[in-house]
């Protein structure tokens, strides 16, 4: 093996693209991200095993003792599953020091960082191209003596092809027969667009048809995925990615997005197990502390959620709003958001999934309640739905005799909370104001005033008050308030459900008053 043609023949008729994940090396350069050795080990095992990326780049040589421990752990684990040659470490042209470091860790593959532009070679290294080539050849020779395979990064290759293509070709010409396994072409500063990638990659492939080329994208112009696709279309046999697009500055090409676009848009083959992509995304999100945007393709929380009711309706009519990115493919499921834009179709989809069979009138009332809640909060979860249904069906009475017309509660530093309210009892409206130890207490005091002054009736005594999030809900979900009253020795227990705690308590209170009135 060794030539591009041999690799393609080995993988089969359809083009096979190697996926190298650099989350544990380049992804760790994300500002504020630092993985512990055991975290790197867990992620490496999942990437090599469950997700089945072809290769992983796990560290930079000589960075720290912690990195050395992590690389040793990963190499030991990979060796146990015959995957040691899939573990790669970034090394430097440093007189063999990186090579010794990697060998001590048990590594077998070094990704040697060389300069891919004349500017970097002369201004950073202060060397001539010939001197740099000589140094690289010495490193490659020593690495092979130590039993290491070498891949070569041409750092700043994108600017090299723009500004100094003769230098790039001089470098590769001199190294093509050196035994380097892969030539890895990075857009180090993320400055390329797809048309440039196509132009430059084709030049490399035409000049060096027997060499293996990887492409390494950065996302500074939000073109990492597009540039990766362009590189593959132009002959790159391998691409570099990170989970969730982690990486320096704006990050790298995200693994999940690259996998989907390669498979669906150009029918390339990879070894990726797609239904594991969401799991590795969540794992890296947890270890990195970098949250995944809810609208990030494939792995974002909301990307398989239909919000508009018309979309849910279309999905019941020959899957009109489906595409190839089916959630089940990635170990997920399609959801229908509940909120002010839901409509009956979204509600019906969620009720059906929960096995709740409501009449059209009951569905209408549940829809009205969800729309009302959607005006107050971002999203109503499916976990909230059974409690909303229960709340509506148990307590909503279309012939309410006691109605809340309007109210205002307030609190201010140094002042007692106050409440003003207007209500209707059997068609007659009443108003009152009161203060209390809290907003809800002030509201109840105003109610007591109305019942005593205008109706000459005893107001029930509050005997128990409980506030909770419905089981299965979330911290930003609905608030459930359960109030127990003593009405002349007879207990009454009612529940209110709302995004706001005071509103939930007021709803529970008016349910109690309607029970008494009826």
C-alpha cells in the first residue's frame, strides 16, 4: 500500500474518504478548553470504537507531563484493540526530541509540522527552503529508525499556494520519495474559499498523482465544511475534523456535518457510525464545557424539531417536510415543538406519541393553553404536556362563575408587596387592593377583602402550599403549584400550572373558588 490508487482500490469502487479527528489535539486549542488525561482516554476510545473514525490526533509532543500521560494511556488502550497505528501525535522539526517523546509514549505515528509557505519558512524559521528540506529529511530518517510512521503537515499551505507555489512544489518534490505516508494540507488561517481549494488541490493531485493528501480546514469565514467538500471533490483522500467543530479561533470542520455532506451530497464512503455522532457530541460538550448551539446541524438540540404547525401537518401528509437528514439515522428522533406557533398538528403529534386520545374540543382547549404558555416562555416540552392536559381537563370549566378580569402584583425594596385585582363573581365585578408578606399573600388578602366586604362570606383558609417542577420537566419548564384549602372543615386541593410561580398559584386559587361557587 502507499499510493492513492492502492488505497482507493482497497476501500472499494465508491470513493472512500479517511476521516481524521483532531478533537484531542487541535480541538483542545479552543480558548478555555483543557482535557484531563482520563477524559482524553474516554473520548479516544469512543472515537476509535463506537464512532469508528479512521484516525485520531491526540496531542502535541513535549507540551506537558499531563499530555504525556494522556498519550501513554491512549496508546496502551489502542494497542489492545490493534488500533495503535490509528493514533497520531503532532511533532516538530526539533532535532528528534518530538520523535523520542512520542516513542516513549508508545506511539507509532507522528504528524510532523513543516512550513507550507515561503513566508513562514524564511520569517519564522529564518532558514532557506533547502535548509528546511534538509531538516525535514533528517527528522523523517530518524523517525523511521525509531519505528515511527510519518505524515507531514504543510503549515500555512493555503497562503503558500497563493503567494509562493514554487516553494510548495520545491518542498514536495524533495520529499515525495522520502517515505512520508501522507501530505496534510491545512488552511491554517481559514482564508480559503471553495473555488481556491478546488484550484490548489487539483494542482497538487495533477503534479503528484501517487501521493496521499489530507485537507485540514479552519472555519474563520464559516467555510470549513464547504472547503472540505471542495477538497474531496478535487481529489483529497482524507479530511480532518473535530467533534462539534472545536478548534482555535472559529474552530475546525465539524465531524457530524462533514460526514453528512460527504455521504449525501457526493455519495462518498466513510467508516463513520452515524448513530453514534450525537453521543460523541454530547460527551465532548460535557468535557469541553463548550455548549453546542441549538441550531448546529445534526447535533444541535433543535435541528430535528418542527416548530411551525404547517410542517407537522405536512409530515402527516406523505412526509412533505422530510429530507435525507432523518433523525433516526443519527440516533435521534423528530420532535414537534409546543408553543404559540404549534397549531393543532404539532399538538396532535405529541399527544399521539404519548398515547393520549382527546376529543377535538379537548384538543382545542389544550392548544389554547399551550399557546398561552408559549407567549410566556421559549418552549413547552413534551414532558410538560401530560400535566397541561391534566390541568385543562380536570379543572377548566367553560362556565366559570368566578373569573379573574385583571390583576397587578408588585414588590419594591423597603416596601411591602402589593396587589390590585378586578374579578367577576356571578356576573358582578369587584375591585380591591391589599398588601401582604409576599406577592401571592397580597393577592389573597385582596380576595379576602372582596369576599368579606361585598359578599359577607368567609374565605377558605390556606392549609398547605407546594411549588414544584412537574416530574420529568426541566428547570426552565412549567411551575406546578398545589394548594390545599380548609373550607369550613372540608379540605379542597387544587393545582395551577404556569411558567410563572405567582400565576400558577393564582390559577389554583380561582379553581378552588369555582369549586365552592358550583
